C-alpha cells in the first residue's frame, strides 16, 4: 500500500507514516500468574456458527484511532504525529472463563438513556446463548445495589422484551459509591464478571473497582459500557442512545417552530441535553434546519449590545416574524446569576448543579422585549423535552449498536480481558482501557467544518465582542 501511495505522488516523493503505538489492554493473566485458558471458545460447538479462518479476533487485530491523515514526504512528520491502535473487539479462540462456573453481574448507574434495557437484554441473551452461561444477575438501583439489595437472577425469558422499554428495568441511582462495600459484595456473591453500564462518573467508579479487584488479586473481569446520551465520551465514535435523542430533539424543535410561526413575534426556545458538550443540540440543529440560533457549552454568547443575541433576534423577527433558539443545558452557565447557595450546591454524585438556562433565557427575552418594544405583541414558547427524550426506547440504529456493544463486551471478558470499555472507533468496535475512557472528553470542536456548517445553516452571530 505504501508503494502504491508513493506511486500516486507525481514527484515520486516517498512518504512515511508516523509510528503506531498499540494501546495495551489489561488481562487477568497479568496479575494471576498461573492463569490458564478454560478451553476453546464454545462458539466452535454452536451448530449455527461455522467459524471460518478469520472469524476469531487475535491480539494482532487492531483498530486505528485516526483514519484521516495528512501524508507528508518521508522524514517530515505527518498528521497525526503519532498513531494509536486499539485491540479489535470480537470473539477469541480461547476463553478464560468456564461458562458453567461463570457468575455475571450487570449494573446500571447515572441518568436514563435510551438503550439501557437493550444493553442489559443483550448481555443476558449473549452470555446465555453464545457462551452457555446460566448464572446471570442484575444489580438493582446502581452501585449501592451491590451491598444494599439482593441481586435479581436474569434469564433470556425474563428479559425478552426489555429492548421495547425505556428507562432501566434494573433501576439506577446517583451516589452510593462505597468501594470496599462494593468489592466485598462482588466477592461474597461469587461474581466473576461485572458489567457496568453508566456515564462518566460511573466509569470513574468502574476504574476504582477494577483497580481494587486487581489489588486483591481476584479472578474477576470488570468491563464498562459507556452510557451517555450527550455523547461526551472521548475516543469512541458515539455512545448508545445518542441517535435516538437527536431524533426526539428534532420533534421538540419542530413543535417550537410551529408555535413560533403561529404567533406574532414568536420565539420558540428549546433546551436540550448536553452539560459539557453540545453534540445533541448541534446534530438536531443540522438535521432539523428550523433553527435560527444554536447555543452550546463550547461557545460563549452574550445577550445585549452589538453582535449579541437580542440584536440578532430582533433582526430575525423583523425579517421572518419568528425565530427558533436551541440551547444545550450546559450553555451560558457563567451568564446566569447564582446565589451563594447555588454556587456551593452539589448533586448526590458531587456534580455542580446546573441552572436552568432555558427558563433564564425565556425570562431575559421577555424583559428585553417589554423594555425595548413595550406595546408590541411577543411570545416565547419554551420547551424542555429532556425527560421525554431520556425515557424513550432506543430506535433501530441504537438498538443495533447496543447489541454489538454488549456482545463485544462479553467476548472481551470471556477472553480474560478486564478493565476495558467497548465502543466503535471509526465504525469498528474496539477495546479501550477503562482508564483512558474515564479521562477522555469529547467536546464539539468549534474550529472544524461541522461548526462552520451550523453557522451557515443558522447565520447566527459568532458572539465575538469587538
Ligand atoms: P450521567 O451521564 O447521568 O451523568 P454518570 O455515570 O456520570 O451518568 P453520576 O451520578 O455522576 O452519573 O455517577 C454514577 C455513579 O458513579 C454514582 O453511584 C456515583 O457515586 C459514582 N461516581 C461518580 N463519580 C465517581 C468517582 N469519581 N469515583 C467513584 N465513583 C463515582
Ligand atoms: Mg455524569
């Protein structure tokens, strides 16, 4: 391939790729020296499978993080300067857990996200059907459930229609992370595989559980499945539920547009999920085309004065009689006045409390209009579809994603890997060290083509104060 690419350049300048670093994936055998494989993968015996050469993934199969490169002549650094490769996800020829003695636990933590039930269902069905595991348990109501309530035994019969349901049948919660109690409970229940579904906080907790399991030298595989409707997890392409959320967000934007269009000087205001990142807001804006202004946490904005939001909306109302503003929940947090109590308030998991940017904007818009246009009609219709979006079942694309991610997680754990996360990188599922995912962020880049595209769709100001 290098030769062909070299031939492609007219001047026959040779080029080189930057070095590739393979991201090492933790394995039980690293701290359990005498660990031996339990045997060949039972997929061999499954009459529905005819594993061919290449069916099994080896530790030499990798997924490159960056597939978009800028080639440069030999000697000069190309972009990116360093390539990172992750181990490819999928079934391995040998497994390290005997299915007859495997006891798996599944837990869901944090807020709701479309697809949580599908992931649980596919973990149960996958363990049961692909590997013949019969001891599968659900932990109720998040991390605290490990030590506070008895586990629920799960079977394919019990979970067969869970993918049709929103929420999480197992229940979820914030807070309650007590490392010692959790790992003690995992040991006492005899679990040797732990599947943890949750957001950024949950993944940070999962790292601690994995490290404690390692410290105690336990033969327990720990894996995380990132759940974030906001798509704020780094490295992976996207997390499950995101596509469903964008689809639902579009419906809310459509409703806001109808309301705004039908009023005199109507503003439709929609607040969407996204505390640290504006992916849902951005994608919903791009796909709906009804949005006049898109506000996300990654960009600043201001209300008054030249180039501000009010001036822009005044212009839009004059031209079109209505406007639609979409704001991510994390946007403008520094603009909203906070009381001392709000300044210090934290939620159960220790997160800073977010103030309602939508309600604040609505009231500021009304104040502005009454001040500048005292006798003219004006309407703001504020829609906050958050809980409606979070609670729906996953759409077709997300359901398929959930199935792939659950099965990949099972294959990895059965193969003895631990302390990892499964997710797609450039469309190919890979295993990523938990610790990398717990630290990585996925912010919207306001310097790339996608943000320029938003600006061209909305024609909104750049909010750069002159
Ligand atoms: P969401 O996407 O809804 O924010 P999340 O996983 O970030 O999901 P949190 O409520 O922050 O939701 O955390 C979920 C669980 O993880 C809670 O039980 C919390 O106690 C635990 N947790 C959060 N942060 C940490 C941390 N740094 N170390 C250990 N556990 C944590
Ligand atoms: Mg969180």
